[in-house]
């Protein structure tokens, strides 16, 4: 479930967490949309990420917190995918429950949140 297992990103449609670089945010949660791959050229995404060639990358859709709650997320499937260096992934292949009757809204258990939080660098 932690960073040393990032090779599991060869499977699409799993969830993963990445350390956030923005103040006040612990991590980003994404759904993998394409399997881990080696970038053959320098690549850019619409989130302003720049991926250097010959490094491993994973592509995914962001989840966003619902009302600032760390246990409820909405999948932003109407936004562009993000390119992320695979070695920055901290926690992978955890599950969230689709909230009944709500489109793309997921609940995260406290245990999963703690595992993700504990996988982040200090």
C-alpha cells in the first residue's frame, strides 16, 4: 500500500495518493486512468506538471474533498487528467465506497485516511 509498491500502478482504475505541494493540503487523491509508463519525451499536462523524458509517470483524475471533509471525495471526471511521477506516489490501491444515490461521490474510512496520512513524508 506504500510507496515501495508503486509498481502496482501498472493497473488502471486504482486509487492512489501523492504528497501535496500546496500549503494546507496533506495529499492529493487520484484515480489511475492509464498504467504506469516510461515517458519517451518531455510531457506537460493542463495542471502545469512537467514530466521529463525517461522517467516513469502515471496518469490520473483528481478527487476533491467535499465541503473540506477528509472522509468524503468527489471524482473530478470532467477535469483534465494529471501526469504524476510514479516515485512520488505514497499510497496505492485503497478503496473508497461510492455514496449511494450520488454521482462520483465517495466515502473514505478513517482507517484508510490514517494509512494514507502515515505514508506521507514528515
